[in-house]
C-alpha cells in the first residue's frame, strides 16, 4: 500500500481571488452552485475549466478545476463567517459600533453575491423554541 503525502500548496494570490470573484459576478449560476435544467453539471464543469485556465495564467498556484472550486467554497465560507461574526457582535453591543472589524472589499463583494439569507437566515421564518419534558413518563 502506498501512502501519498499531502503538501500545502502556495497560497492563492489576491489577483487570483479578484479574478475569481469577477468571473463569478458574470456566472451567477456557477457562483451559487445550484444545478437546474438550464444549468447542468456539464455546463458547470466547462465553466470551472474555463475559470481554471484564467486563474492558472495569473502568477500564483496552479490548480485543477476541482481545487479552484474548493477555493471558491472556502472564499464563500470565510466571507459568511466574517459577516456572521460582525452581525453577532453588533447585536451584542446593542447596535453600537462593532468591535469585530469590517469586511475587506473582496469579502464584501462575495457577501453581496451570496446574499444575507445564507448568513443570517430567512427573516420570514420564525424559530420556535423546543422544549423537552424529561419528567413525563412515555408509557
């Protein structure tokens, strides 16, 4: 049995991140990652390969389309996490200035693309408290 060693690749450059975000602005379906009858997995793969060619031509790490897709997922997750922390901090300070800092322009763009629902939840859905009564017999 052979054991493969994983090496940390070079960090994605800011130029590559910016190019990725610009590409995603023009390919909203790819950015959201939702397939439909008009946006199939084959179309998504073709666009990821196109984006890979663009990103690999910019100085920085060279990756296949699957690794670039993971990079996009990571960018979205990081932006959501940062925005959620800012939102939490604002609620904790009673609406005063946030001590959590602010988003950089790239993260602001990503948050704008994915929307607030994935970060804060749907405002039209009410959470109901769940109460468990462990003292009542079930029989």
